[in-house]
C-alpha cells in the first residue's frame, strides 16, 4: 500500500494547497484507491483533531468550487492519519515509517528549507529513502547557488535524482501546460516563433497581496529569489525552449537548461539599464488603503518587492528579441500573463500614415485571473465606407468557441497535477538539479550586480504597476507593457 507523507502537515501550504488538492483529486477518483495520507508535524495532537482541522481548511474551498460532498470527504478521512514527529530525528521517523506500511512512500517536505538537509538524513536512517520512495521539495531550495548545493548534496546522499521532485507550482497551472500544447501541437506557430517575426516577449506576474506576516521569510529572499529564480524563469524557458524530441522528462528539461545557459549575464555595468528594483510604499489596493512594506516589516529594509528585468537570450532563435519580465507585490491587479508581441507589417496598404490603423499582432497567454490564450488580429470594420477601416479583434484559442469542448474546472489548484505526477513518478513538470543550479547562477550574478552598484529599491505606490523606471525599461526601446 502506497503512502504520502506531508511533513509540515499542519502548516499553511498543507492546509491551503495540498490537502484541498488531495480532496479534489479524491473527489474526481484520481487517487490510487489504497493510498494512505499521513500528516506529520511537531504539534502533539490526535488524528481526530488533525482531521477536524483539515475539514475546516478543505470544506469552504470545496464548497466554493461546488465540489463538496460528504461521501468524498468520508473517503478522504479513511485515508488520512496524523503523527506528531520531530522530522529531524531518525527515531521519531521510524514510527512514521512503521505507520506508513510496506509500500512505496512519497514524502512532501512542506517545512522550512533550512531543515531539508537534516530531515533527509534522518529519513535515510529511518528507512524512508528506499529505492521505491520519492521526495518532493517545495521551493525555495536554498537562497543562492551555494546554499542550494549544500541542501541538494544532502538530498543526493539519500535519494537518486530520479526520486527527487522539485516543485514549481507554476508548472502545474493548466495554461502553462496548454502553452506546451499550443507550441508543439500546432505546426502554424513554429515558423513564427523566432526573431524574424517576434518583436519581444513580456512576462508579468502581478500580485495585489502584500508580504504581511510572511516578512521573516520574505525579507531574506525578496522578489528576485521568491519569484524570478523559479516561476518567472520557468515561464521564460517554456516560451523560449527548442521543441523537445518527446515529452520524456529529460527531453523537456534538457531544452530548458539550454535556455537558462543562453541567458545573458547581467553585469554591474548593465544593472541599472536592464533591471529595476522596487519596494512598495503605502497606497491603495482594490480601493483599500494599505501600509508600506517597511511598516509591515517594522523597520527599514532594502528588500525588493518588485523586479523588472530585460533578459536577452543569446542563441540563434532569440538573438535581438528582448524578454521583459516583471513581478511584484501590492500591484494594481493580480494578473499573470505572457505576451508574445509580433513585429509590425512591413508596409501598410490601408492607412494614410505609414502604418495606418494597424496594430501589431499579439498572442496573450493569460494564467491569472482567467486562463486563456488569445490572439489579436486585424479585421475589417463592417460597413460600406469608401476607405477600408480596420479594427483589432481578440480571438480566444484556448477553449472551444462552439461550447463543445468544456472549459477547465475553475477550482483547479496547481498542486493537483503535481501531486498526481509525483505519486505516479512522472517528473516532466518538476525541476531538475542542473536546471535549478543554472537558474541560481544567473540570479546570483544579478544579485551581485545590484550589490556592486548599491542598487537600492525604488519606492512605488501600492496599487500601481511598480516604479516608473519599469515603464521606462520598455519605453526607452519604443515599447510598452500590455497592462499598465
Ligand atoms: C509563491 C511565492 O511561490 O508563489 C509567493 O512564494 C507568491 O510569494 C506565490 O505569492 C504566487 O503564486 P500564485 O499561484 O498565487 O500566483
């Protein structure tokens, strides 16, 4: 009988994401029938108390998604168990091993990464790192290349790389996988997917939430390490990678590593030209006044809550095509999108001006708040005017327009797909060691460049789209953000 152990089973990630995901999977009949799920944490409580807490976390989420039913809940509770453990102590973990039975064990570490090294060492001694067992590591693994390697060396001591699943929950998002389908399941995009046709790419991950009481973690990491090193670079890789030969985990990840290796290093001389650091000041978000980061933090801080970067990929496909990335807390909208901006028509036959009223084609891959892929194209305005009038129209490419192909269930949590893949041993959507290393290397160089130039974060009003310098990053080159 297989088991899934959630280390940090009572924590925020487990309650907000992992257990609701497991409920949804079970509700849809996707969990292996015999799978046991064991919450493991320090708190001395009974399995009954734990299950009651899980219900409090899961039920509202499932109700909001119109997916709550007592039968599914009863099925999940039959799988659920809890054990109070000190995860760094092998003796304590032996009891957990005994509780998990004889089958393969997948352990999800949803605890502070500073404990990863000690936990895996204890797991090995306790017999939780056998050849059929797997380990899932939540980000951030390390704070820089050096600390990443230290943790990963400890992991490699206990587990073979094929047993290690480094999670980036952005890869579990439906639209991200749809991007792979769009690029490699259609022949029409590939001939356009290069520097001959594409002018630039934009990736925005905007959040309206502030850092709040997460500052003890966040203040040490900042937006660069919290979002760019992982989510942002993963999205960039999926847009920029060469077609893999198949969907085998290594084929896909080999291509992503090549992109990361081709990223131009940000040097100290370039730091101010190609990057912007920001930190939110007080302002208004969604009509509500909010405090500055430093007020939440309770003391002055130089941590950035916003980053904008112009990245260049030095290879044949992308030479001369800038990738503009920005992410931040307390921005105007919760919005994640990738914009592929195509080049203008070389000559307009319609307008009086040079280009007339033609807008350049744009493919927008929206991940949040809605999931959609849309292409804007020019169309003739209906009518009998003498001079042909044009208008841009937006065509959705993601869900069937005729209503026959169902829209995705709204409730999907990105972790559902990833938990299922980890349980099935499919690592395609997980980050390989060399990929994480390469991403850290690039981020470390950027952080060093900032340190060398003493780049302090620029203030931006909460509720805006970041410092003005982020607009200048594009406008200097005659471009602008899709949303601003
Ligand atoms: C996490 C970051 O990885 O992603 C958070 O640590 C961030 O700071 C979150 O808020 C954003 O995820 P999503 O899925 O809400 O865009």
